[in-house]
């Protein structure tokens, strides 16, 4: 194997008798380089988007959510918070009441989703990191405070600045009342001041506002009923592990979902797009290997006298095949290694210096995250395509052009 390796290496870098062979070989290396570089950059970009989405949703959705399998509400006594907190991976738990309401400020009316939570929710979801104004407080000096999405703030024109003493009037639909033109008691109004404004993404910003759990209970006249429990998981434990333990505890009457399962469509769409792009770039990489076939064909014809000399010295067909097979593999690996290296460099530069910017987005630059599992997959893809695109044509060419010599 050492002699074929040495000859193939010399052929790769030595000057050929016809300059066109060098040009085609260079084009082959360049094609592999561009394809692999694009793969690394695109996969890193999709990883960055996925991590950004995960970060944004973790600012509002808890790690795990427990809801009733049938029906909307349940008595909070049906599940023991103390038993859940005893589970090894559980960090914190909060009761949740989520309901569609109407909110009014001055003469502006809009529909919004009220989410009543306990103070522990603020530590579960770390709202501080997404606040644009005000504080992440649901109560201040005994007074209830609402934390609203920036989209709702723009619609009702309210501020959390304490100098203006702005209040929202929240109208909750009582479940025991029927809506009609004459029934004015179907909706119960309750006022609350605005303590903070968050900006996560339009889905949350234009829909949700947070209030203390007791405010929500009083507004909707819920005594012991809630709509969900939300739970944060300790570091060192996975959401799936803790979910299994909780599901065993609460039984089939309750549905337990991780954050990924709560937003499954979004995460799966991102993953599907990522691997579809990977397959497309892999196909482009495969097409670029046709240049390698052309390069190997011309190289074999160019080195015909060398091959005949080696055959006269006792070289076997397998020996000749190894030489040119390794030549094709070297071309692939050279382009692949350079492409992966440049792709990693570009991804790192984007991560460090944010050259590619985004407009009208939650962040000002395109997020990038390098996963070395993806880099390994790109390398394996290049290697497999390189082996296949080298062995098959070389075997055919050697058999066709040197059939008499080996008979």
C-alpha cells in the first residue's frame, strides 16, 4: 500500500504533461471545497437558529407542562405539588391559569391571553432576560402588576413607567354565565397596573400578558381550579427523564409535555429544513465529483506510458487500480478538508464578530453554532462520495484501456 500511496501523492502535486489536467484537477478540488464549506456554514446556521428558538421559548414556556387529558381545568389538589418537588430532577413548580380575555386601556380594546402564575414562574422562565422596560415583578408593595408583551403594549398604548400610573382593565368571561347582548354580567372587569414589558417573538408578544395567580382566580371566579402546572428541571437532568417520572406520578388522567413537545411543529420544521438543505448540498457535492471522473480519465491517459512501465515491472491490475483510486480519494479529501476548515473559520468569525446582520428580528445578527457531530457527518459524506466516485470509474478505465496488458 505504501508504493501506490507514494505514486498517487506524486501524481496529485506533480506537473502533468498537459496543463488542462492540472486545471480540471483544480476545478475538482474547488468544487468539493465549495460544497463542503457550504455544508458546514449552513448546518451551523441552522443550529444557531434552533438554539435561538430554544432560548426564546425557554423565556416563556417551562421545561415541562402538566395539563388535564380531558377538559380544560382541574382542581389543583388532584396533583400534589409536594410529591412532584420531591422528584430528584424537579427544580421548581408553579400553578397556571391561562384564559382568553379582553383588555382595555382608555378607548382601546383588544383580545389577549391572560396567564396567571405564581412568583416561582419568574425564576422558572427567567423573564428578566427578555424585558424591554419595567421589572419582572408580579407584585410590588402588595399591589398586583401585569407583565405584557410588547405587541400588546403597542396596541393599547400603555406604559410601565410608574410616573404615569397606567392601568389595564381586564375583562374575564365567567364560565357559569352565557354571552348575550342583554347579559352584561358575563364579563367581570378587574384593573391592574403594568409593571413590565417583554419582547420574545411575535407569537408571544402579540398574545400574552402575565398576572399573579390570585388575580386570575378572582377575575374568573376560580376557587381551586387551574389549567396547568409548569415545572423547571434541574441542571444535569434531561426533560425527558423528569417527564417520565412525573407521568408515573400523575397517571394517564394528565398529559405531561416537555418544551419540545409543546412546540413540536416549530422544532421539527427547523430540523426538517436543516436535513433537506444538507441533502441538496450533498447532491451538489455528488455532481461536483464528475469533475474528478474527468480528471482521473485524463490522468490515466496521460500516464499511459508510466502504467505500461509499471506493468512490465510486474505491477498487477490491483496495484494500478490502487494508485489511481487513491488519486481520486486525495482530490476529494483535499477539497473536503480545505472546505471544512474554511467553513469552520467563517462560522467562527460570524459567531465572534457578527458580520451577517438581520433586520427586524429578535437579534441583530445571524446566530451560528458549530456542532462537531455535523462536521463529522460532512467529512463522512465527503469520504463516502469520494470513495465511490473514485473506485468505480478507475476500475472501468483500467479494465478498458489496459485489457491486453493484463491478459
